C-alpha cells in the first residue's frame, strides 16, 4: 500500500495565516472551518479574482469533493494548485473521507479528519482533527418533533423487508429523502428535515463512507433525533443503533416511535456526549490550535447562589452540589434567619468538595437582598441560582451550561419541567413541549445567567417573585432567555404547603399538569444510558 506520509512535505511549523481563508470544500468541512476561520467560498470560474479581492492567503481544499452539485465536482484542480504554488499562498488539503489523498496534493499541508480521536493531534507531519460540528449551524434549538421517521437514501432505494412491513402495518408518519448521487442540496435538505423528526433511518447504501456517515449521525443527535442504520451496514455507530438484524432494528424503530419520552431521552443521552466531544463549546477552534501549536479543553466554571431558611436541608444541598459532573463550582450560600456555629461551619466546608462562602443574613432581609450578597461574592463567568429543597441531578449544571453556550443566550433554564408532590407521592410534568426554544420565562429555580448581566441588573429588594422580576428586566434590555431540556431537575413540593415560596395550592398546579409517575423522582428525570 502506498505510504500516505510520502505525499506530505510541508511541516505545520512553517504555517502562518492572516486568517483570510478560501474554501473549496464539501458542506461538512465548510461548517467546521467557518467556525474557526474567516472564510470565503471560491468558485471554479473566478477563484483568482476572488483570492485577490479578499486578500486570501490560505486555501482549504477537500481531497474528496463528492457533492455532485459542487462547483468543483470532477474539475481539474491542478491549475489552482500551480497557481497557489506560484503565488506562495498556503494550500491545506483535508482528507475528509477514507479516500486516499490525491498525488496532486503532494508537498502541501495536510489535515486528516479522524473519527477515532477526541482532540487535535500533530501526527507524522499532519494535523488530525476529530469530527467537529459547528453549533451555530447544527444545534437542538427548535427541535420539537412533528414527524416520526425520516428515511434517508443515496442511490437506488432498497428498503429492508421488516421496514416495509412496519410501514405498511403501523402507518407511521414518515418522509423519504432520496437521491441518486450525493449532493450538497441533498445533505442540506436532510439536515433541515432532521430537526423535526424523532428518528433518522439511514437506508442501505454504498455511496456514503464512514466519515460522512458519522458526521450525519452526530448532526442528527445534536438535533435530538435518534439514528438507526440499516442492518446491512458494516459501520459501527458511535451513538446510534444497528443490531445487524433487520427484525431487531425495526423493533427498536417501533419502540422509539411509540414512546416520545423514551425516544427523547435516548437521543439526549448521546446529545450531551456530542456537545462535549464533537463541538467547539469545550475546545479551542482549529485556528487557535494551529497558532498555539497546542490545544486546551475548557472546564465550565460556575458560581452557585443559594439563599436558604432551612438549616435541615444543608446536608442534601451540599451532596447534590458535590455530585455535579464536568463543572468547576464556587458555592455562595446565605443562611437566611439562622446562624451556623463554628463547628457546623467547619463541618459544612469540610463536606463540600467545592470552595464555599457562607454568609448569615437576618430574616428581615428580603430574598432579593440575600441573593445579591451571593452575587457580590461570585467570581466565575456564569452564575446559577439553586434552591436548597429541589432535586438537582448529576449533570444538571453541565447541561445548563452547554445550553447557555450553544444558544448564545444571556439566561437559560427550564420551562417544561417535573414536580414532585410529597403529599401524594407523585411526579407531574408541566408546560409540556416548551423546551429548546427562546422564551420570556423560565422556572426561577433553574436560572443560569451570564455573570456580567446579573451583576448589572441584580435582584430587586423583594420578598418573593424576584425571579419573575429579574427575567422581566432581562427582556427589557433586549437579553435573550433560552429554555433547555426538561430533565436532570425536579421541583420539590413538600406536604407543608405553608412552607412553599410559590404560594399556589398543589391541586391548582396539578390541574394543568400531566401526572407521569409515582414515587421519588430521581430515576424518572435522570438522563443516563439506561433511560
């Protein structure tokens, strides 16, 4: 077999750019490069004029321009290679599929897309990058579902026997997206349809290589869409499903379509992993990596603000904050109307795995004043309001932080959410399907906010409804509020209704809720691989 490395003679130590970049790439390479660089698409007819007009000093070219409707499809690229060589413009070749790099691209910079890695690597003279998705283009926003299945096909349509039988017998609401050759138009159409579909079923084809298949899989899960691969595929899905058995695959399809909550939770399990490992939310962009010759992973840093008048809840509160995963926390706690002894203070600080600031405030102070004390103690770029008596599961804060970042909102939280009613030992869900959208309101116990905004606005000196007042003022200054998914948190409604901050009878809340289960809520609202 021919040695790939023999084609590469330029070392990345020689690379420099003013970040004015031209692209001759497929849509999948374009989407992640456009997140990292200032990019312009170059046409086949006028590329010289475009390079001069935009003062472009670097060109990225996909080795495999497989899109049938691409301006450069099957066009001779030797001319532009010679032009770039003569004008001393950087040429970066992207090995964007499993196809061997063309010999026309020898002596140029090489990037290889490698689905097996989770971070950038310099390896044998080339840069290897994981599959990366630009969340400006592909994200969960507005991914509420109105269709059961999208069947995606490239080439001759050949549905499996069990899928044909399922469609005929159970009549799901489905659409077919099919085209002979793969094209940019086809992929663009697929990605627009995915957002509204519960399941993407990828039909048998030999027209898509494994790198392209995984890109499609990741984009689907970012849109909260579960992916099933036809049983004939040898490709092993990273997050989707393929049992290699037609009947089992179709059974999985049927279960997903029949249960909205099962399908949603199955999708979200993988969505978190894609947001963590395959986007730029937690990593440097490619331009920064090349410039610094090193990568850094972002650790979300959050200041938690809590005011409590319930001393008995402090142990549970600390346990829940200790259990939070993938985040670095600072806890700012006001004991409202009660003081801790020196021994109790030491025990509390020793129990917390995070730095904790504890401040006593007399009961005469309003809730807003107490929370403002927490804000003044906060040092992190993001703040989260956490109540002492609600259920916050292990990935609550991480999921909220991810939503804040990909939505580019000032505030994020939950509207569609779960409530545990102690008196009746039941779990109810309110505001169903109000998630993954921008809105004017979220639950006060779920507010996560950019620190600059909250330090500018502060809470009002009010004994109650401080959250509603804050959100109103965020809207007034043109800030955006984004609603994340409903899981990983549950509001607690104790049997003693007199102790509730929100003075509404349980029965009044239940009349506009769906009762979904009985017993403690943790197992129901958690997201994990066994959901």
